């Protein structure tokens, strides 16, 4: 979901750097073959992820929620030489899809895939991390944060996707809407945690940038 008027959103996209051809191919194949293709980051958000990563120049990146690998490749563009991106997804059926594109990229030796439940896998990945991207099951966002905060380098950045949740976070959630309830609590926590500096941006479905002090 986009919160900007369509013409403004399109203008911003048109005047942002084009995505590499490999990512364009990945985007198109995702829409042809994946069950929920709208989950992919896409051109505009992908260029934002790439820019943030290039500004940070991380040595170690953790991504929670790989999907088809688009965002991982964007984040990898800022990796230091010899750096590593660890990316986790619970869907083993997407592993080969991801690997096909990772292997065609310049970062094929710098991306390590993990299949499993995020919280379990995170415990087995040694930090510290310079950059973390959280884009998995919304009900566990708070738990993911608690699992990675002590593994962050000072000055490290945590990116959190879908934090506006189609605008539902501004409304009173239904009692059984666990995702919205979790995201409301998560957004409050990220804004109030004294260890962080946080800005929530209305990009696509909401993207939070949190810097660890």
C-alpha cells in the first residue's frame, strides 16, 4: 500500500535511480510465480534500502524475511569487501528461487541463507550487526527486536518494514487482529526505547529507521 497520491508516488519513483537489470528480472519472475507477489520490496523501496546500506557500509547485515531475495540483493549493495549478509526465511520452497538470483549477483559469496523460524535461527547467528532489516511475521516484530538489540554495533541501524500496516495502526484494532496490535506496540516501543533514535517514514506501507546509540 502507498500513502502518497499515485502521481506523486510515481514521480518519486521516476526520479530515483533505476534498479539493476537483475533485480528487474527478479521482480518480474516474482510476480509471475510467487503466491503473494506484493510482498516484494520493489524498485523505489529497494533503492532506499540500497542507499541506506551504502551510507552505512556495513560489514554484517541480518535480514529477517527473505521472501524471493529482492531486498537482500538491495542491502548487499552496500556491504564492505569481505562483509556478509545473513538472511532468514521460514519458507524452504523459496530457497532455490532466492539462490538462483543470489548466484547471478556480485554478492553470491556474501549472502548466507537460513531456513527456519526466525527467533531460533537468530540465536545461532553470531553478531554483531551493523544493519538489520525486519520484514517477517508482524506478530513477532517485538520479539525480533529483543533478539537482535544486544547484537547490534553502536551506530548500527534497524530497518522495520510494514509498520503502518495499511493504516490500521492509526485505528482501534479488533481484539483478534494480533498483527495490528503487535505493530502498534512495536512502533511505540521503538519510539520510546532510550537506546534508539527512531524515524518512521510513510514509504509504501511504512518503513522505520532506528539508529542504535
